[in-house]
């Protein structure tokens, strides 16, 4: 009896049931906190016609960008798609549909999707191309547009630690979209750096309760850095950002 | 003389007040962090989920799990907190951030801003900029006043797709500090050594000049 134990033993098992033309929501911001190995598994499976919902689309050879060369992505919903030459080529050639979505609206679309709220009003994007075709409603003298929630056939998530029940803890800014993505998948698959026994995590410190998680796997991560910026170790040096 | 990128950042820093929560955009706005006066406390918000952004890390401190919205490695200041993206934009949309500084390609006399795409040329996306301009009341746009070829970026009407409508009230360029109200640009300060005539010449939208315009103090 598996009970609440969410642990699966292979990446193949983790992504079982993903088929062509599905919608996949992914956590991550740039290359920070991305489900590296789950993305690799989608590449290996060769699933095509995917609609991807993610803040970014990785870089040419890492992150979601690895799904571009084999034309696995039909459409991407993202807020920022720079730093990716193949992406730009496919978009300009009309081979890839791109729905640019403001970052806060994207986060809220996932949150709403996971929370059973079909749509919400926001002032973000009023009077811009983002508002085209959307209902406008005035509240207290200000215009807002109606944005619809997103639910994914799959959500792929990277967390730091989990217990076997799928209770999740994230680390620093690798949290970003991950807890939101976790709520918005019909099947939510999570990969983590460490799985501990049930009872070892402090319930007060859990960011995402296991109820949202369907499958859990422990992986090893490259954690590539996009912009390595440093200051000299000398404390007399100029203060940076 | 037109202001350098650092001088623009330095002038923006004079607008910071003790106890401000501030979001700094990518580019010149990021440099503002280098000029925070020592006698005030300011906390920097990074929309990827960090309040209380610290300095860049030393080589030993680098942590792939800790970046800012420009995807640069950073550290956390004492008193920092981390949170998810929905929480981050609740702060922004909910009007809890005291000051937002961001760049732009164009602004116009109606307070419109265009900053995220040039059709057919550059399509990178708006990131968090649309949420920031919609959610903040106190926004400073930093930009060059005109292109290298002398084409004004302070326009009657923006020509590029908008990031936000009627939301910009203050613009700091390399030549001038300008307020937008009642559908007009109002000249508040000029960069040291830059004449009012020069600023008028490079401002396409209507520019109101009232009395003697002081030079900026840096």
C-alpha cells in the first residue's frame, strides 16, 4: 500500500502519461530553480506539440530551451524570452507561437488555476497589447482586464527538500514560480535534492503541502548560473548591488 | 554635459527616503543601489521573490539558488525575506512598494510608457514591468533623452507597443528631470551645463518651462 508515499523510482515513471499536445506548467525563473531532469526526460520522450507555461524558456542548451531543436514546443506562455537564439529564430519564422504574459499575471494565472478560481481582474496590461480581446471592467474608477486561470495537464516542479508524502521546502530564490506551478497541475511531478522520512520536516516550515504533489523523485542538479556577478573579497572595495 | 549612467543613478538616489521599499529594474536602475546614502535605510525588492537584496557575492559566496530579477547572483541583506512569485507581485500590484525605478524606450506626455518590444526587431517580453507600472504610484523612468541620431524619446504619443498607460509621472534622462502632468512634460531640473534650449530641441512632446530651471545637484 502506497498510501501518501509519492516517491517514484525513475524519471520515466515520473513523466509517464505525458502525451503529444498536452499543456505543461514549469517552475523556475531563468535557470534558477528549474526541474532540470524532468525537462531532460521530456526531451528523451520526444513528446511533441506541447504548450509550455513558464516564466522563461531557458537558454539554447539548457532548461526548457533543450526542447526547441526537435520542435517539441508548439506554444509558449511566458513573460520574458530573451537569451535564446533558436527560440527567436522559431518565433520569427512563425514555427512557435508565443503568448507574452506579464510576470505577475502569469504567477496569478497559476495560483488561480490551482485554487479553483477561473479568472481574475487586474490593472496590469490595461491599454497595452496584452488587453486585446479581453473584457474590461471598471472598479472604483479604475479599469481592469479579465485574465483567465491556467491549469496544466502536467506541472513540473523543482524543490529543495521533501518528505516521502510530498511536503515541499524550497530554497532562497529557487522558489519563484515553483509553489504556484505545483498547485496548478492535474498531475504534479516534483524533483528534489533530498527526500527525508515523514515526520522529519517541521510542519511550520513546509512551503507546499503534499496534497498538491502526485509524484516525487530525487535527482542531481547542475544548477547552471546565467549571470555570474561577484564583488572582490576585499571589504574595502566598492559596494555592489 | 549629458549625465553618465552612474550620474543618472546618483540623481535617482537623491529621491530615496529612509524606510523605502524599492524595486530597481535592469540596467541603469540597478546602479542606483550603489548610491544609497549612508544615513538612510532602504530595502530592495527583486520581483523573482526577494525582499532585502544585498551586495553581489564574493566568489566563495556564490549560490545558484540566489539571484535577482536580472538573473545575476546576489546576496541577502540582514532582515531579508524570500517568497514565491505570486506573493512578490501581490506586493507590487497591491501598492506596497514605495518606489519603482525602471528603463524605457519611449515615454509620452500622457504618461504612457513603451519598454518591452520593438516589432520585427526585438521581442524579449515585458517580464515584470507591466505589473510594476500598473501597481506603483511612485515611479521614476530612467532613459536617454534622445537616440544617438538625436531622435527624441519623450514624445507626444508613444509609437511602440505600450507597457503601461497613463502611469508615468517622473522621468530622469541624461539631460533633464521632468514631471508629467495634464498631458504635458514639465521641466524641473537640467543636467549640469545643459541648456534649456537643448532640452526643448530634443523633446518632441510639449515641454513646459516655468521660470529659471535649476541645475541638478549630484
